[in-house]
């Protein structure tokens, strides 16, 4: 495989020179499954595991390879297997907080150029969820594109477009129908050679069907409809990178039941800059936009200049991020205490000798 077709460029070439392991090879992670990975490289597709050194150095999930990562690996002679020795610095990453109560980052895709936020025009359509996706995408430094699927089931496209445009602020929006094969050809403008697109969205919105359309074959299993209410099954169970025949790469991600933010302060400020600009005009610098007098945010809502739903969405995400930051600080303190406890223990053992 040609590395340039896989997204290799001067950014990664520059960082590769910093490594002294010149005899090793580079490849791109196309699939991860527990402790095993698949790598695309000049040798083709290889099955790989990470080295013991890399595993020991990885305190959290973020230090392990993710789909889209470029890695340095050692190929096992006469086998289609490899050992991953290092991960090249990431150009960017699209992350969320791992599902559940554990405070850890889950990298959904790395080194991407565009994120397709996929939502269907049936039961799944939820502007507040699209806002949350947009916040996460802006935080990753990647360009978002909104894909509204199943347009053949919707009879008020103009109203939907107006509603989405009111929260998307210049983000490009495409209506498509996988059934009628409409609007899909326009998406190929984003799939230039070496460019990487990540698809995110809930289960059953048509991500797998769309990828099959772009690939030109039924590579992915499609979830059957359930209970005659057009609810697609959860078909993708792990992340996977696909190389398209006409150029470009696509990373498919599982449908996410929990969409919790991770370090998205920059994305929040960028996406909700209208609210944060208003807040600067509040009488108190620490205004919570509740019962405080002379609150510019409340005034804008009462005058119809700011939608109440939009502010509530912002407040919910901000509270979530504040809580997450507190949990992260607590975890960092625990790790630091454990580190010094081990150091003191080692010193005592040395003194005994």
C-alpha cells in the first residue's frame, strides 16, 4: 500500500525523524479490538500487538494506539504480524469520556480531516445532540459536516434545514437518502486522496449504509429495522478505518448511547461564543445567569435574542465539564500521592540495606 494514500504527509514525516528507530516501519492503525490491532502498511494488512515497553509506559487509554494513529512497528519475519513499538504524535484526536463512571478518555479517531455528524430524519433527529457533537468536533480542531440521512422519510425539509442552520452557524449541511441514492455523490468532494473522514452518530442512523455506498459494495452488515418504527440496530461494534477505491479514508465508529464530553472547554467556547460574549456584559464576572441582577444572558433570552433551549444546552455541558475537571484533578492528585508513596517506600528499603 502507498503510505500517501493512507494519509501520510510532512507532519508525520517530520515527527518520524525524531525517533532513532530508523530500521523499523510505519503503518496506520485501521482496527483495534481489546489487545489486538490491525495495521495498514507497505506490507499490506498486518495483525499487531503493542510491545511490553509501550504497554508499561501507558498509564491511561490515551497512551495506547487508536484507530487512525500512525505507529512505528517491527515486522515479524515471514509472518503477517507486527509488534508496535511507538505511536507518532497525533495531528488531532476526537475523544469522549469513556462510558460509565470511570474518568478516562476514549479516543474515537485520530489524525482526521473532517467529521461527518450523521443524524437521521426520523425518531433520531435531535438538535441538542447535534450541538453536543459540534462542540466535541470543534474542540478537536477538525471541520464538522452535518449529514441528515433518510430524507425520503421527511416531508418538511425546509423547516429542518432552518432549525439545523440556526445551531450550526456556517457548518455545511447535506440531506441524503440511502434508499433513493440521493445526495451521496456530493459527499465525495470531501474524500480526496489521503484525506480521512470520521463518521459519528447514534445507532441506526445509516452510517454503515452510507459507507457501503461510498465503498461501492456491501462491506458492512446493515442492521434490520425493528418493530416497524424504523429503529436501526447497532451494527458497528468497534472502530474501523476503510480505504475507499477512489481515494480517501473513512473511520466508522459505533453508535454512542453515552456522549460525554472530554476536555471540551475550547470547543464549548468556540461553539457557544455568542453566549460567552453576552456573559461578559453581565454585572458580575461570576454571574451564574440565574437570580443575579443585570444579567445580560437572561436579558437576551427575554428579548428573544437568545433561544432558551440553546442556553440550557450550554449550561448543561458547562456543568458537565466543570464536574469532569474536578474528577480529573482528584485523579491526578491520587496518582501523585501514589507515586510519592512508592518513592518513600523505596528510600526506606534502601536505608535498611
